[in-house]
C-alpha cells in the first residue's frame, strides 16, 4: 500500500477525530468530512485510496456517499461503518461500491483489516438490539431511494407519502 490517503466521512465529530488520530498513528494520511456531500467533494481533490463512511448522517446518507465515491474511483477501498448494521444495508452498500461493512464500535485494526480485504464482503456482525419502528422506516426509505436512483419524488410515490413529508424525514437527525 503506497497511497495511504484516507477519507473519513462521519457526522460524529468526536468519533471521526478519534479514528483519524488512530489511523494517522498507523501511517495513514487522514482527512475528515462530516457530510456525504463534503466527503465526495473532498475525494475529488484528494484522490484517497481508502474511505471510511458512516451509514447514517443528516442530509444525504452514507449509501449516497459510497455511490459518489465509487463513481469517482472504482478502485477506492470503501468501508461502511454503522451502528445500525443489517444484512439489507450491507448488501446495498456492497452493490454501490463498498468493499466491506463494519458494525460500530470498530477499532483502527479492524478498519485496516477491512481496507485490506480483496473481495467485497457482506459478513456483518449484527449486534443484538431491539429494532425500533423509526429504524425500520429509515432502512425502508433508503432502500427505496437506492431503487429509484435517489429520486425523491419517485421514492415518495412508491412509499405512498407526500414528497415534502419524505424530505422532512430525510432532513431529521437520525436516532443514535
């Protein structure tokens, strides 16, 4: 691995800073973004070899970020990190270009091991926790967004809700 430029995209500023420090101590040149849009813009300029992307962020989701990063560089090793691990979102992330999917909490060694995986993997260590209606709704909305290629109007129609209602739901800070 010669290009160790790494992009961390996570809305949790403390976690992103901690991961950046841990990866920097291991020789990675880390850069942090706090939204999907900021992450894709930063990647255009930096050309990172690796990206660590949080799944749930306000505004555009981590899945949209993965799609944008993969479009910029299909060789980039993208690892999705989430506190809401599910097989469904793992498969979606891999289809969009992620190479691995990790459940939070993950340490720097686990992240580096995920970066080094040659084949995409949907092996997800699911932490047993009760699934709330809000999390199920969030997953369904994002599943439909992927199916409609992130078209808000088409997604709202398929979900049977008004477009403004969907927009408000997407703008809300996810439950952490």
